[in-house]
C-alpha cells in the first residue's frame, strides 16, 4: 500500500483522528542504519493492505519530539511505532526494524 510522509503536527493529528491503529516510521537521511531500516519498511509497506506513515527527523524535528513527549516513548532513529488510539502499543528501533518485526507487529496490532 502507500507510504505517506508526515511533516507537521497537524498532519499527524489528522492521521491519528482518521485511523484507530497505524504505523509510523521515523528515520534519518544521514544514518546508514536508518537507510537499511527504511528499505525494510518499504518492503513491508508493499505487503500490508493499509497505509503507513513516516517522518524524516531532520526535516521534522518538532514533530518527532512531539511524538516522543506526548506518547512517552524515548526518541530514537530509526524507530517504528504502532499507535492504537491514544497509545503506542509497540515500538522498536535500529537493527531490530526488519520486514519480519514490522509484519509481526502489524499482525498483532493493526487489525
């Protein structure tokens, strides 16, 4: 399915209001670990029947910080988070972001 880039707090709030559960990937364009994780995220996005979202931490530092502060999840990059309602129900980072880990999280939390 589609990957949609989020850049602003308003875009994030709109996604949150229109989706009970969704996955957000935070990445850095200057980090080789992020590049590898983003490749896994892209492969995963092709096999899930749901839109997924990402933000670039260099371009959207304010939104990245807002997500960390609002949901009490320490900022990391790369980082994948699954939101359900007003909670982050799953997150992982760095080399643990794989096609398999994203698929497992989707099966468990994105229903």
